[in-house]
């Protein structure tokens, strides 16, 4: 399979549905959740946490999972960022694509791979660990599981912990992509990456 083209849903254009809440509009739980984000490694409330603020307990629990997957995972940063962009492309998630595109570049993902991802194509010239990450993401998207061959390669490359961290990353970024696509969360104003075109390309 050479494309990431999904059967369903991409981020539909339109006005933002769940914009940032004004501080005076927040209840105590929301203010506490916002402060925890500000005090943590993210240093602010942005992206998926803007719509998630409507359910502060969900946001608190989810952002802790994301904090581990972003900042403490067993996966190399290059692979982590690659997986984030694959999932962002699968969901046509503009905020995450624009945020992680420059991070993936800095982590060592080549421009020709990023260009192919943006176009919904299998990236050319992947290193073995990148190819395995691609296969895991692609098979999960298409088949809701992975083949025995892909499983064996992933465990040999990343170990069981690494594969579980990758699955958690895919699941987390799928969740926040769904949240932001429904909320129509826009990319950050200073984004340097070109926005994704919707499927079909």
C-alpha cells in the first residue's frame, strides 16, 4: 500500500468551534488545569488543550499521557516526530502537522520524506527504523492491527517497550487529532510549514 489515504474524515474547513476560553469564563477546575499546563514542560495552553479545557479532568489525564510520550518515551526523537507526522497526515491535522514539521526536520527526517508524507505517499529512502514505524502506522490505519511480520520487525527494532510506546503515541495523536478536527483548531499563527491539502489529493 503506497498511500495513507483514509476512508473517512479530514479536518473540514470552517470557523473555529471551540476557541480559547477567557480566564474569567473558566471555573476553578479549568483554571487549575490551565496552570498545570503552564507549569509543565509545555509552558502554556495551546493546540488540543484549548478545546480539551471544556473537560478539565479529561485534559489533565490525557496531557499526562502526552507528556510521557513527548518528553520521556523510550523512542528516539527522530522516530517519535516521524510517527507524529504520519498520524497528522492520516487525519489531515493542521495544527500538529505545522507544529511538528520543523521539529521533524531538526530531528533528522529528510525533506523528501516530509514532502512525500504531505502528498500522502510512502516516503522514499527510509532508514530501516523509519520504514518499520511507517509500516506500523500504515497497517494500523488500514487494518486496525499489524501483521506478524511487521510485529516481529518492530519488536526486533524497538523492543516490546518501544513498540508499546509507539502504539501509545499513535493512539494519543489520533485522539488529539480527532479533538482538534472536530473543534477546527487552527495552526499556530507563526507556523512555518505549509498546511496540508485535504484528501483526495
